[in-house]
């Protein structure tokens, strides 16, 4: 990261992390590709979960399973840009919840991408969807924001 990169906080999102755009994230259009975007969100999500003492495969013995995802590019990101990726919880119920993401170019402060991913908890031993564990419900309550 260059000296100009700043960890810009967004007060509506409870968590953020700086992630550089790698050369392998670049597509034929010479900007951040869609597959790499999914990977950046995945990395930010794992860091968010780790920050709160969880992992995708063990929240009170249950794992998480992706149901749906969408993202919107707002501006191009290029090799060596550093993205400040903000993570929060959106809507949630007894069986589903949504991660919300917003990526900001740390150099110029411009939003480059937003995304949302819907998950359920999954009992991989039994092969079925499970109710959200109480500890994760608490995490949702503390980290929920309205969709922006």
C-alpha cells in the first residue's frame, strides 16, 4: 500500500478492511473482474467473521451456505488500487441473513462497488438448513444496517 492509502471509516458500516487489487483480479478490460469481486467480498466476510470470533464453518457447530448474491459496479478498480471494503449485516430472520458490502477506493474516496449476499445456516452433517444460532442473532442485532 502506498502512503496515500487511508482506512476511511463509514459510520454506517460496523467493520471495514483494506484489500489491494491484485494483478490476478484484473480482467481483459483491464479492471477488477466480476469473479475477483466475489473473492474480495469473501475475504472481507471472513475477516468480519474472524473479528467477531466466528468462521463460516463453525458457528455453534453450524456452517453457512450461500443462497444468493448480487453486486453493482459503480466505478472501475485497477491493479494496485486499495479498496476499503465495509461489511455489515442487512435483513435477517430465523433462517436467513444478508451480508452488505461497500468498496471505497482508499486513495480517492470514491465508491467502486456494492454487494449483498444472502446466507442460511447449514448443518453439513445432516445436509439441511438450520435455524440461526443465538450467538449469531446477537451479532446481527449489533451489526445490522438498513440497505443503502
